[in-house]
C-alpha cells in the first residue's frame, strides 16, 4: 500500500495525516547506515513522546519552514478549516496565539496533541517493522530509504519511506518528510 492508496482509503484528511506522520516518525526501526546514533536517539524520543528532544534532532531550517507553513495556512484561503483542525493540535485558541508560538513550540505542541488525540493509532503503528533499503547523497543532503510494514485501522500497509539528513553546526539533523508539508499545504489551495 503506498501513499496514494492511504489517501484514498482514509476519508478524513486528519486521519490520513496521523497515519503518515506517525509512520514516518517510526520508520527508522531497522537500518544499516552511518546514522545509527541519531536514529536511535530519535526513536527513543518518539517512543517516549519526548518531542522536546525530537525538535533538537530536527534541522532548524525545517522547524522554521514548519512554523511559516502553519502561519500561512492559518491566514490562507481555507483559514476556517485550518483553524478548526490545526488550532487544537497547536494547543491554542486563535491564530493570534498560534502566531506567538516559536517554531519549536509549534512542532512540540502539534506532535504531542496529535499523538494524544490518536493513542490507539499510535499503538498500532509502533508495531511497525522496517527494512533498510539504500542510502544516497545529493549535495549536502543524505537520504535513507526504508520499506515500512505497518497496520493502521485494521488494514496492512507497506510503503517506502525516505528520511533526509543535513548537517547543522557540524552535526547531522533530520529533515521533515514531504508528507508533513503536503498535509499543511492542502489548506493553501
């Protein structure tokens, strides 16, 4: 089952995103790359729902992009829908309060509230398995691909997940998945 099939099988855009977001968080379970220490730290943080640590592992430019995208969606053409769906995930009551959140706070709140809202789905996906496929480098970004197998809403899925890494201050940091931004960008159209 690939990303497009997930989109078709789940009518709720938020539920689709939950499946993709949680699956992407947990897809590092087996790898054979040079990123083992980072991956292990990331997995442990996600497993403990320690999103304060997760943001420290993310590339700061990605966090800034996440925050800019959130702010744009709350002021975009579908702002009513964005407000209804995103404000609760951000843990705020208004776009003005959301605008005052830092990039890190936005991501932490979003992740914590998403996981809290869908605990059963989180448990299902934490049982996922993955197989390391390949690693490649393009410029200053390293991509690692995994084949993930997981169950969500009593359905089995298998998809290739790619995680990208980029250095910041001499340390490798995780880049967010394209699905994260695709979910948010849907409010802009």
